[in-house]
C-alpha cells in the first residue's frame, strides 16, 4: 500500500538491501522493496542444492573481499565469514598451473628454478619493445606485464573467450586487477579481508532486512502498470524511489542500448567427492569452449560433514554478448557505451525523487564491496535528504 510507504526500492540486490537497512536504522522509514525475480540478493543470491547440500551461487561464483574498513565492519554485523582464501588454477596444454601468474607459474612454464630477480629480468627481456610503453589496450598491457610467451599462454585465448573482442580493442584495465607476483604467493585477491558468509549469502541478506518496517514483494516489475507499486503510481504519490535496474530501461532505451556481456552456465554432476581439487579451474586454451569451471563444494570445505558423500556439482561458464532479456553481467564500456551512459546519467540527475544506484543503475562493473560502499554513501548524500522532505 503506497499510503504507508516512505521509500520504494527497485531491486533487492546488495545496493537496494543496504539502502533499505540504512533507511530503517537512521530514519525509521517504512521501506518497500520490489524485485522482478523470485528471490532477494540480486546476482549474489545463492541456494542450497537439495540433492547434495552444496551452496550454489545462482549467477556465478561470488567471493567476498575488501580493503574498505567501513564495508568490512558493516557486513560483519549481519554474518560471520569463513576463512576462505580464493585461489585459482588454470589448465594450459594439458598441464595445470597456479594463478595469478607468480614465480611458481613462471618456473613451471619455463621448467626452471629462477629466483625472483632472475624471473624479473627474464620477463623484462620478454616484454621487449612493450617494456617501456604506456599500454593503450589489453594486448599491450598483457605483453608489458608478463612478456609475450606467458601472455600468449595464459591471457590471450582466455580473454578471447571471455570477451570475443580483439585484445587490442579492450581496455587495459580489465587485466590490471590481476596481480603479477615474483614470489610464490598465489592468493588471487590483494585485499585485506576476504571470506564467504558462514551460513550462505541468502542468510546474510535476510538478516540485513529483518525488520518489520521493511516489506519485500517478489516477482514484481516496476514497469508493470498492472501492479500497484509501478513507476507511474509511485511517482504520482510522490514517494522517493531508489532504482537499481538498468538505466537505459528506465528511459525506454530512447538514447540507445548499453552493451553487456552475459554468461551461460552448464551444470555437470559427478559421482566423486572432489572433481578438481580446487574451487575454480580456468581453461587458458581456445580448444575448450568455456572459460572456467566452478566446483562449489570446494568453496566451503568446512561444511564437508553436511555434504552427500560421493557427489559434486560443477558449473562451466560460457561467455557471450547479451541480448535484451539476457542477464546483463559485464558492462562492455566501449567509447560509444560511455557516451550513451553519460547522456542517460544527465537525464537521471533531472528525475525528481529518484536515486539511481548499483551495477545496472550506473552501468559499472562493481564488486560487492564497492556496491555496499556506494550504497552507504548514496544513502547519506541522496536518500536521507529525500526522506527528510
Ligand atoms: P544486482 O545484484 O544486479 O541487483 C539488481 C536487482 O534489480 C536484481 O535482482 C533485478 O532483478 C532487479 N531489477 C531490475 N530491474 C527491475 C525492475 N524493473 N523491477 C524490479 N526489479 C528489478 N562481486 C564480488 O565482490 N565478488 C565476486 O566474486 C563477484 N563475482 C561475480 C560474478 C559474476 C558472474 C557477476 C555477474 C558478478 C559478480 N560480482 C562479484 C559482482 C556482484 O554480483 C555485484 O557487485 C552485486 O551483486 C551488485 O548488486 P546490485 O544491487 O548493484 O545489482
Ligand atoms: N584473465 C585471463 N586469464 C585467466 C584469468 C583472467 O586472461 O586465466 C583475464 C581476462 O581478460 C579476464 C580478466 O583477466 O576478463 C579478469 O579476470 P578475473 O578473474 O578478475 O575475471 P572475473 O572474475 O571478473 O570474470
């Protein structure tokens, strides 16, 4: 009922849940969250598989990591975290190597026993003419960072499968987030804190909104005028809105569509306790059509007792361009996209009573911790003033 609602939030992802929690805590607001899906949590949602007891991340593997103290303290109010540390391996030419590329990868690849200084010299030599340039694209960035042989073995074909775009046309920033290490440290992330929610993602998210002033309606589309919490009705009633759906959809795509990549998951069940011996196996070569495979039970080894013995679930990831109606996962962010987004952003700034946020609402590839951080700031700077009005 719009009459007893102070704030409508479109999207029960981490952005929407964080704003809802803050609005109740700081303003005592009565919040109504709607989501077109049949569950909360957005892309970070997970469920426990009936057959095996394994937690499956429905929209692809989600690993929590952050160096942001405010965010780490905030999330720890709602869940404990396991001591999981993310590590990834990759298969190349029938051999398994550790990632991110580190001294172990280098020595295995060259059948050598280089010291850190020797390996550094070798890579500099192999970077050749790329060593001293300022990389303009992913291809140059890759060759500069790890030299041509390693780039061609571990990055070139994987990136080709992931983006189906010539690496010379991709922004260097895509691989800048991967560290290159001249020691044997194969932690995937550089962040201060990491872990997985002890009782699963969904238990964490439920705790964030466990307050009678927060109501959630699932299976409800903001643009569907046959339901009472639709855009026209809410705006006519003058209720503030936090919108975390696609920004181009909000404006009926009138300036064009923003481009995304999506992932298709193919599930395989094996009658084994452990199929890979690790949670994530990348496939560096072009002859394997998927980029990587996730073995979910290896994210939570501490739950071994609760798993059905002799069963494991693996998801292979196939990446492709998203069409309208597909799940938008990775913003492509060509120059064209950036221009279109800037124009939508200008229009969004003029929308009365409406705050745009999250990955879809701001066309940004955010990790979970970044979404939470931007939501905390958006609450203070944009939502709280609307609630006071
Ligand atoms: P979302 O989670 O997308 O939530 C938006 C919600 O809005 C959705 O539930 C959608 O159904 C709803 N919505 C949209 N339109 C409407 C409408 N018209 N009406 C009603 N509801 C609507 N982050 C990490 O930190 N670590 C990781 O390891 C990691 N791995 C990832 C792997 C993949 C494959 C992907 C795609 C993302 C990954 N992320 C990871 C990022 C993480 O998923 C996001 O940062 C986070 O989920 C974004 O939250 P959000 O609220 O902005 O958006
Ligand atoms: N990448 C690669 N080989 C790998 C892993 C990553 O070439 O084995 C490149 C690829 O371009 C990818 C980017 O590094 O898009 C970022 O990798 P990350 O694992 O962070 O990807 P995400 O989890 O965001 O899909």
